[in-house]
C-alpha cells in the first residue's frame, strides 16, 4: 500500500486530487489535510505530498520545511498559482511544481515520475562518501571492501579506489546494515563479493585475497553463512 498526502485549504481541490490519484492507481491510499498544521499533527511517512503553497495559517513553504525535519525522503510536489514562490521553496528540495489550475494529465505525469523514481531506488542503494577529493556517490553493490591504511580508509570498488579520512570502525558500523562485516581490524568487507573462505584467507570475486583474523574465524564464517542463507531465501 502506497501513502500519498494532499494538503490544500480548498476542500474541492483536495477532493479532486484524491479522485485523480486513486483513479490513476487504486492501490494508493490518499490522506487529505486542510492546513499545514493539520498535516504536521497527523504526519507519518508518505511516498509523496501534493501541497498548496498559498494556504491560510502556515503556508506551504514553512510546512515543507517542517516536513523535511521529520522526513528527508518524501517527494513534495507544490501546487501554486504563482511562479514567484518557486525560488522561496528551493530549500525544501521539492520534487516538482505544478501551476494552478492543475490539469489531470499533469498530475498523472508527476505520479509516474514519483513512482518510477521510488522503484529505481529500491533496485539500487546509493550512498554518499566524503573522500579526500570531495563527495562521491557509490552504489552499495559496487563496493568490494574498505581497507584502513596510512591513517586513511580506502574504498575499493569494481573499477577504482577512493580515500577517506575516517575510522575503519565507524565505517563498519555505518555499513553493517548493507551486508558488510569486519573480518579483520583493518577491513570492512562486502559479503556479496566473498567467493570463498579458506583458513585465514577470504577470496573475493575480484581476485583479491583479504585476511580473516584468527580470533574471528568461527563467528565471521557463521555470519557469512547467515548472510548467504538470507539472500537465498529472499531470491526464492
């Protein structure tokens, strides 16, 4: 079930928006709000929010800022009769702006864009890393491992490497929910790319051989088995 919110102080607009959205996809649950204050009081994560900018009380810009404090991911689509508001809404990171009166086809087009984006995000998790040469965005599955060397952490990917001024333990904590583990105090390994383990050697699918700490042999191998079992169940 997908959740979409519509926030506008004109009831006929919220009702019409709800009709258009549910006719476009009956699986979408639409919740309507007559003010920014009402939306914030009853807020819970939505895939998208269609919101009027020029509302009585808290306007759409301020409401959007408050929403961003609660939810960084939701797609905010502003409805406005004035182009001038677009600049003021910049800090809200709006997904789209629609000029009133909004046409049904325009709403359907934005819905298609929103849900295509959401489906694409599911397929591939991309993370930001602050390297010595600036911010890089990397698909998690493309990272083979992290290695601590010379007071820096090297990110090893399929095609290239990057360096960060970071503690390897902090990297391990950040990455453990993405299928990464620490077999050694100097390495954080993507379990997806582990090909085999023999003794103290971890054979990666890129041809690299990484160390497995003696004291971690039993627990880490069990962690690898648990991870692989989970992947098999998921694929099934």
